[in-house]
């Protein structure tokens, strides 16, 4: 039967397959009474966020059968960087998901080959960060690669890797951390290559084994060459010097990761193309970039699956989106997510055949993000409110605050601008606003931030210690004057809680009287 003649779109065909496999699940049965009808699905199954799915995931994790959510066996739960009630969100995954992800990966190289010649002749360097979690719960990217690759750390890389093609890490933040690691440890690398022996600092036995074949013989010429490059006073353009044949650098560079583009351009001296090849998440893999060499600010990702999108709270099929409009992505998957709000906001930039092409705009509500942490305004406010109490107990009042991320350090970190006023009126002397007090505020904020943040800080070390910058009295009034002079309405003025760049950030920085960092890792992380 020609399904197109029946009026089905490609999306409907996939949806029908999902319903055929999953209509018997407890979740879908509740809304559809065992039906596999697509219009019943669209009218009766609600659009949900993670909180609705979480009880089912918790039951499966506690040993109940996968069939409450999914027609297939759920083989792993992928830990998303999103959180729910301060816990990590866990996304169900079935064994055939691996093939779907691999399929998407398999599209990338044919696309890259269209733009860059000679990729098949060289080598690729992949920076894979190993995850310590159990096999059952891990991150989506690790899940795809863990079966075939052992994690590699920079000191054990040799020049034979420094060949033709790419450097690839998932997020741009992780890639920059690797460069920073190299900056700190290149002497070890040079030494190992010179004597042909791996430093005893590398204790992981699998790692040692994997690298032994590369370090079989001393290679003083290569060691000298790397030493000369790494000893240069400036590391501007270091990537092109160490990897002279590098054709491109691949990483997630869009959305909040765009803040790292200037640093990457510094290290590549703007000479190696930065490429964001795909758009994926723990929920599903969504699309590939058809215009690989376009600027990261202008990506041409293409949605390929069976998804829907939200426009002004109304659901729209992928084929019906309009160019230029903004949408939030909603997915239905084979593995047990039905009309699930991913939380990403995308702008449609055009069509490839009937599939929309889009630009990643942002994660809904997120105001601060350095790595896979995603902090929204409410989380930030609750954390600051918690820390504010410490000040109030010492006769100080937090008058105003704003925040930004500082990615000039590696890893980057959160910065809070605080304007504080003394409320002391009594007979006992006021306790001075000392470093210890403000450091305890830093810790209180960090410990009140969500699981993903605390994990990045204390476990992955991908976010640096939070900083409070005290600003002088009147700084936030000056900020208001500035923003009003730039067009904000004075009647509706609300202090922006996150200031990304520009004159407003320069103004606050110019009023800083002291800076204080969290003195230790936040507690309460798994
Ligand atoms: P995770 O939560 O760890 O599964 O990471 C998935 C999230 O990372 C997505 O929902 C996006 O917010 C973000 N992401 C993934 N790929 C891209 C991309 N190409 N550009 C921007 N953000 C991305």
C-alpha cells in the first residue's frame, strides 16, 4: 500500500510505528485506551515536561517492567544535563537507539566531505571524556562511544595523532578545558615522548595499555618540536602549530556554547574552521548541520525525525513551521517519551525538501551556563535568597544583584555582582564585611544550585568556583540609568539578573570593590 496516497506524512509514518510498538504501555493506555490512531494521539495525549514522566522512570529504575512506558526493553537511562527538582533528568533508551544515533553520525562525514577535501586520507582526534557512572546510567554521548573507545587523556597523546583532520569534543567548553590541560601538562607530554615511556602520573591501566604502542621508542626530535611550540610566550594559534594539517575543529558551538567562540578563535588564530555538525540530546538525536562551514552563529541544522514544535502554546507539525518563527521542540520517541517538551528554542531558517532547517537559539529560561549546567532565573534567585540570610544575620542587606558567566578562566565560572548595605543601628559593633563572610555566601549559593551545577563543579570540575564581586553603593542605580538611556522603560524597569556583555557589564565591572571565590567544592553531589 502506498502510504503517501493515504495522506500520511513521513512524520506520521514514524509516529504510527511508535504507536504500534508502544500503544500497550500503561502510559499511553491511560490516554488512548489501546488505540493506535494518530489523531487520537494528537488530541488525547498531553504535551508534558519531565515531571510527568519522572514517576514512570523512577518505577522502572526501581525494578518495574519497562512496559509501563515502552514496548521494548529499556536498557539504559541517559543522564541529561537538565534537572528536575534538583535531581538529574534520566531519559529512557532502548537498544535500537544506538542504531538510530549511529545512523545520524553516519551522515556527518558525507556532509563534511562535500565541503572539505581529503578527509579520508588523514586521521581524526577525538577527545572523549570518560564518565564514571555505571553502565545503566550515563550521558548520551558516552553511551554512543563507550563500547568502542577507551578514554584518552592529553598527556598520553603523541604526535601521530596530530595528523590530518579534526579535533572533536562534545561541548566547546570541554574542548577548551583540554587545551588548558595541555597548557599545564605539556612538559609531561614532551618528556614522555622524549624517553618513550609513559609518566607514572598516568595510573589508569587501560589508558597505559592503549598508549603503549605509540610510545614504543624514544622520539627526541618530535619532543623538541612540540617543546618549541609549547614554550612560545603566546598560545595564539597554537592549534594550527601543533596540528598543521588540521582541517576543522568540531564541537557544539551554538547556544550558550557560543560564548567560547572567541577563545577557540584565539587558539586557532581564526584559521581553522569551527564546525558544529549535529544537534542531539539524551531525549533523542535531532538533526545534522547541512552547511557545516557556516558560521556557528548561523547554523543550518536540519531536523530529521518525527517531532512537533510549540508555537505560542499551540502544537505545530514540523512540516508546518514558518521561516523566521521561533519554536520549542517537542519529541515523541520509540523509547517512551510522548509529546515531551525538550526545552530548546529553535528558529526556522528555511527548508531542505520538506524538513525544516533551523538555528539553535537557547534553552528555555536558562540564564547561566558554563558547561552542561543550566541555571534559570528562578534557581538563581532561590540560591541567592538562601545566601542572603547569612548576610542578614550579620546586619547586612543585599540590595541588588546580577550575574554573568566569566569564561576568560578555564573552566569558566559564575559571577554574582552584589550591592550590599549595612543595616547596623544598635550598640554592638557591626561585624566587618570580611572575606570569610562572603566566601560562606559563595558556598551557600553553590549548595543551593541544582544537581547539574554541583556535579559540574565538584565531580566533573568543568565549572570553576563561584565568584561574588562586591560593587560600590549606587552601582545598580547607575545600571538602571544606563539601560533606561538605551531604551528600557523606567516604569517597567527590572534589574536584569543576567548580563551577558556590553556596556552594562563594563559598568558593573568598573564599580567592583572586592572579589571573593567559593573556597571549596559544594557538598551534596553524587
Ligand atoms: P543533554 O541534556 O546532556 O542531553 O544535552 C542536550 C542539550 O545540549 C540539548 O537539549 C541542547 O540544549 C544542547 N545542545 C546539543 N546540541 C547542540 C547544538 N548543536 N547547539 C546548541 N545546543 C546543543
